C-alpha cells in the first residue's frame, strides 16, 4: 500500500488530533517524523515537520474530512496529493 503526505505540522498535538479524526473514519494513516520533531523541534523545518501520511487511495476522502473540521487541525503547511 502506497502512502502520501496529506498535511504537515510543526507540533505533535494538532498532528495527533488530525490522525485521530482520520482513524475514527477508518482512514489508514500514521505520523511520520513525529519522534524526530518532538525530541528536537529545531529539526522541524529541516525535515518538513510531522507529516500525516495516508493511503493514496484514501487521500481525497481524508482531505475532505480534515477540511470540513475546525481550525485545530489546520496548518499553514498543507500538502495535497
């Protein structure tokens, strides 16, 4: 299964909120680089933040879910596939 970057966050709290919302809707997802950014926040810009990775086949639905949510999961660094 191929995964793509859906969104990127510089803080683990909104990243976990976004991942939780997706998992509630049975979207296959995980956080990439969460440990690196949490341990050393200065690496966030260098590695692109904490990335919410979703299954490529579910990316469109996942983006709709996060876009329909509140501002807690919105981030200025948003990627779409």
